[in-house]
C-alpha cells in the first residue's frame, strides 16, 4: 500500500478530513491541523481515500477513544476528537456546504446538544450464528465496509438499558439461527429478531430474560411476523408541547434513537413555526407522528404523508391513543402522489419535511413548491443534501434560520433544522 505524509486541512462530511498532495486526498482518523502518515486505501478519478496510520503532529483536540473496538466497528467516527471540537467541526461542515453548494452565507444558530454518551434508545445488532451451532453466536456490529462482525461487550453510545440486555444476550446459544436482533427501549423494551431459525420459542426466550415484547420476522421471505408480549415500544413525549402524549413504535418502524434530544428538536420546530392557531400543516415524511402529535395541540388541522406502512400504522395508533381528532394520514409516497390529492383544495400555512439522507428528489421539490406554504421547516440528516435542496428552493423561499442538533455524538451524523419563508 502507498503511504503519504499529509497535512489535515479541513473537515468534510463523512468523518474525514481534506488534504492536498498531487491531488485531493480524503483522510480517515485525523483532525484538522494534524500532520499524519496515511496509507492510501482507494484511488478514484478525482480523489484518493487514505487512513491515518501514524500521527506525526497531534492536535490538542485529540483524546483517547472510550471504546475498545473504535476504528474496527463502523459505528463511530469521532471518538478520537474532544466533544467540543466535534461540535465545531460539524458547524464548519454545515457552513461550508451552504456556502459552496447553495451559495448561501448565513450565520448558524446556536447548536443544540445533549449527552455525549449512552443516548441511543434503538440498536441493530448483527449475529454470527449458524444453523445448529454448538457455540454461542458473536453479537456486535459490522466492521466498516464489510459484513464481518466485530463483537462488543457494551456500546458507549447505547442507553444503559440496552447495554444491560446485551449482557444477557451474550453467550446465549439459543440465538443460533438468528442473524439480527434489534432492540428499542422507552417505557417498554421490545426486541425484533430476524433469521432463518426465528420461531416462537426464541421470542418467548426474549420475554424470559426481561423484554416486554418480541417480534419475529420469519424465513424464508421475512414477511411473516409473529409477536409475543408487547408488540411495540412506548415512549413519553415530554416538554411543554408534548406533555401527556404517548408515542408508540413497532420495531419495523422508525423513531429518533436520541429520544431526549428529539424532544428538544420538536419544541424548537414548534417555536420556529410560530403560532399555529387556526392554521393547516402538512407533515411530509411524517413517520409515526414525531412532530404532528405535539403540533396537533395548537394547529387547526394536520395532514401527515408517509409511505412506510409500519410507520403509518404506528402514527394512526398514536392518533387514537392520544385522542387526537385534527390529524390524518395519507399513506402514499409524496413523490408519486398527484398534487391534487395532497392539496385537495386546502391551503397549507406550514409544511414540515423530514426526508431520508438522500434529501428531496426533483419530484418532491416540485410538489413542495406547488403547495405554496408560507413556512417550511426542513429537518435533514445530511448537510450536503440539505444545502443542495436549499439552493433549489431559492427564489421562491428564503432560508431565514439554520441550526444543528447533535443527535449522534461521536459520529459524523447530525440533524439540520432550516426554516424557509416564502418570498
């Protein structure tokens, strides 16, 4: 492998840093300002990817990683960086994306952040079990870029309750024939099992060790499910606007794993949208009602657009559970939906969009613009696609505020909240 002596110049999205030596090099495992010896792992037409193998000049922001498998497991990217510097790196990346991609120069509002450790309430473990295995399967996460499993004893990002159950699962030969175990915890803790030998006995085993419920996805097509105990995880929605609301989600659905910080985000969206009294809101990619449940307390009417059947079912259950009468679902892809079905002669005062990492498709942008909402709250998990979409909205909308929410400390992932006002 080719090795290079490189200066780490600036952070880029994806957990790497930019360097230049006879072309552009992206370096893993370094911090801006460091000099490193790096091994080139991949060469492409416009750039190379390298990994630091020796730190020649270390940054004062470099710290010892807390996790013993850091660098092997693909889950974390920033554990070698002090948390204060992690936050500033993410702000630098967002600012750069907006300036370079969207040609927007706007100050970033004060970042929202919480605990650096033990914040995740959802996890997907991989198991190395084989049918009829005589030894207990390894349980852990994929090594970055591979299907090799890195076994873990605990994960510093997981809620303590999930680590407690991980300890119970380690050494369980009963889990042979299971390829994945997903766990969700809130007021209840639920497991989801997938694999060629998942059956009712294995689900009952999960209840025996303390889970409130277990759901199995059965081979060969993994479309048939079986449930024992509680079928979903229940979480409490806190804060002034969520007080008294319960949020339920099945393991196949989606919720923000950093639940405590998610509640702060929901309140910030409400604050940024202003008074919703007498107003109609459309919540696009609305999931199980993360934003809509709380906003329904003040809005006149909320339409939630969601095409994932599990999330939509979760949301409809949550509407009934919380006695909400002014929210309803359209279970269909926003991109493929006829505009008339979305608007239905309604005029939406505000739109919330929380798309997947790829951001808004061309069709989604066209439909969003056609709705002519006065305000758009755009929640993004990718600053580069957020900046790309902000550029597409310009001319019809102005980005009035933007901030980061550090939902995923020790990783390069983060949430962006942008507020666009119609011009």
